[in-house]
C-alpha cells in the first residue's frame, strides 16, 4: 500500500495534467478497493451477463470496515503525515487553482474534490486540516461565481464533509466570511438552480445545533479504537495537537473562543447576510425539505 501511495503522490505533485489525472485515479482505485466488496469469479461472470442492468457494485457496511485488514492498514497509514492522502490532495488542489481554467483543469478539480470528500469520510481525523484558514479558503475560492456549477456543487459537498463533527472548522469558516461567500452565491442570479438547492441544503446543515467535540469524536471513536487498538486515542490526539501548533493557538476552550454554537446563535450570524432565516430554522425544526424555503433572499 505504501508503494501505491508513493507513486500516487509523485503523480499528484506533477505539473502535468495527465500525471495528475493518473494520480487521482490511483487514489480513487485504492479507496474503491477498500469500500467495495470483493467479487468472486462466478459473480464476475454473472455481472457480465447482467451488463446494461441497473445493478451496481456492492459496498461494504461501515461496521465491517474495522474487521478488514486492508482498511486497518490504510487507517494506520493515514495517521502518519507522510502517507496522509488528504494533505496531498489539498496541495494538488492548490496547484490546480493556480492554473488557467479550462475543461481539463476543471475536471481534475472536480475529481480532486470528490476524493477529498471520500477521504474525509473514511478518515475523520483528517478533517482537522480544515481548521486552518489557508485550507478552508480553498473551498471559498472554488465557490466563486466564475466557476462552473459542477465545481461549485462538488465544493459544497466537500465543505460539508470537512465540517462534520468539527465545530472548530465551522468557526474557521465563519471567521473568513464563509457565510458571506455562500449567501452571495445563493443570491446571485447567475447561480444555477442545482447549486442553489445544494446551498439551501448546506444552510440547513449549518443551522443545526452543535455539540462539544472531544479529541476523539463520539461518532467515530468506536470505529477508530477498533481499527487502531489502544493507540487510537494517542494518534488522533497527535493529529489535533499538530492542528493547534500550526494554527499558533491553544484550544477554543482554553483561550475563551466559542467552540460550539446553538441554532439561535448561528441564525443571528446568518441573518446578517440573508433575510427570512427564521423560515429556515422553523422548517428545520419541523423536519421540512428544501422546497419550503423559496422565500428566502
């Protein structure tokens, strides 16, 4: 696995679009092998007979991943900065943003964003990277109205994944005027309907109340501990310590900054940029969908 990652990282650091594409495909192939069930020869033959049908490869259940030796090895490697995929994808994304926008480059950006979303779901500790403004700003740059709807949609999905169970990342998003960027894009007449729907879904997600996030996220602690054994907490704590060191600041609790916010607090912040936020909040509490908020502006 280290050899495959080494080759992939070499390609991702290249200036050649062809090599970058190859590196992204290698990473995608690795993640696919981890998440998809192995198919026996008999099943492969059956699949060939069913070509043209709506059947798709079967994925593994989350509960099954800790028992998979390959996934256990993958997770351990991701705890090392040398083999962390998220860091390499973000560095590659930075270089892609520095290139002239064209069809080829746009496709690479979209593929990169999709892989960032996947790796942040498979390795939640990597989300700590986006507590840093330099990385969170990449998402805001990609939400620029000049970018195509496909890039904007993929960016919104990656942004949501980076904020999951990480209130400090949300504080960074707020601090660099992320709400202004998102609401400006929503109010723009040039923004496609598809992107606007995703933005409304993002606002629902943002307005949800937060719970204090311990060093080992409640939603992932059981899985992480099962995969990493007794060293799980130590490794994830090291990831958090690095984030704090790079930021040049102590934890939010220690220096008095708010670590979590309620729906009401976030409603107040969002209300500075968007009218009728109360409608969103009421719809959220009633469990409504995006179709009940056509009046927000």
